[in-house]
C-alpha cells in the first residue's frame, strides 16, 4: 500500500518508517511511505508556505499554492507506484478536527485502498480553497486540541498498516483477535512468576487452554462492562462468544 504524507515536518515520520511492525512493513516493501514537504514547491526566496489570515486574527494560515503542487506531485508518485489515482482508490485525506472520527471500522475500510495521500495541517489551518478543491475526506482522531496533524496521520497509518494482509504474520491470530472483537483486552502476565509479592492467576499456569481462553474472555467482558459500557452496548458476540456469555451468566447465578 502507498502512503504519501504532505507535511512541513517530514522527519517526524521516521517514527513509523523506522520502528516496529510499520518499520518492518516498509523494509519488506509491503508498504511505501513517502513524505512530501510543501516547502519544496514554493517559488519565493523565503520558501513561504504560510501567510497572515485575511480578516485578521492570530497566527498564520497554510497557503493553497504549495500544497496544491505537493498533492499533484503525490498523485503522480502514487500513479507510478501503481495506484488508481481517484478518490475511491487513493483519496486525499485531510487530518482535521472537523473530520469524521477515526474508528476501527473506518480503518478496515481503508485497507482496501490502493493508497492514500495524507495532508497534515499546522498553524491555524489550511486555506479553505485548497481543502474544497483537493480534499476527498476529512478524518479526526478525536476531540482535543493539537499543534499539528502529523501525529494523527501516523496513528491512522499505524492502524491501517497493521490490518493489511501478511503484516502481522504468525502473531496475527493472537493480537488480531483480542484487539478487534470490540472488547477491551484481558490482563497479561509474563515472567517472573512473582513480582512485588504478587503471583500470576493460577488458571494461566494450568496449561488448560479451554479454561484459559474462557478466563481471558470473562476478563475482557467484565472489564468492558465496567470501564467502557459504550463498547459493551455496541458489542456483537460471535456464535462461540454467545455460548460463553451464556455459560458466564449461568456461573454468575450460582
Ligand atoms: C477538536 C476540537 C478540540 C474541538 C478542536 C477545535 C478546533 C481546533 C482544534 C485543533 O486542534 N486545531 C489545530 C489543528 N488540529 C488538528 O489537526 C487535529 C486536532 C484534533 C484531532 C485531529 N485529528 O486530525 C487532526 C487533528 C492542528 C494545527 C492545524 C489546524 C488543526 C481542535
């Protein structure tokens, strides 16, 4: 999958290009992440990419011209990479507080794109005429004030990359199932057996895999019910999980 990121701080993206599962996906050429700096598309001596806002007010606004050229170049590169460069297959996504909030379901939908061109704002934002002319979709990470769109762009890329086929490899089954069935995670334990006077729940040492799976599922259920009732409301159990829920309910009644 092809990612082009348009940002005045391209160096920030080393965070996902050089580390962990996303770094491995880049090394194995399952994913390409190209950083495009709008400053390279300026024509003045000062390489201006921001200007004072019309109508006055604090701060600066990112100019449309350099961003438009950067997006057009990103489209060329996406095409060279093999993407079908249209809004259905390689959308221009503006990371924005005005956008639709990113969810695991929208992440899954994005794994079907050939690629995506991510636009990161800084200062007070981007000239509206650039957004109306070039942006296919606005996506938000959530409701808090940030200094830029780069971290949201990296979060989006991280969540999409880990869902691509052949990325999670053998640990896919473990990590994939626990995180994406819509429940919070169960507690995890590893060596040493004793820490700060605390041992490990016996069931995890039993080697009884069915009991261990049941215990973990029960932990996920109770944690989700108590900490995230909103997720619990939205949770739709698989047939298997529905059976376990029944068994749990019966056990609770005893
Ligand atoms: C949401 C809230 C609190 C009501 C709000 C309302 C008004 C402005 C902001 C804000 O933070 N403006 C600054 C700005 N933020 C973001 O880019 C951004 C923020 C949050 C989630 C994001 N997901 O992607 C990008 C995101 C970075 C500098 C360029 C202009 C955008 C926030």
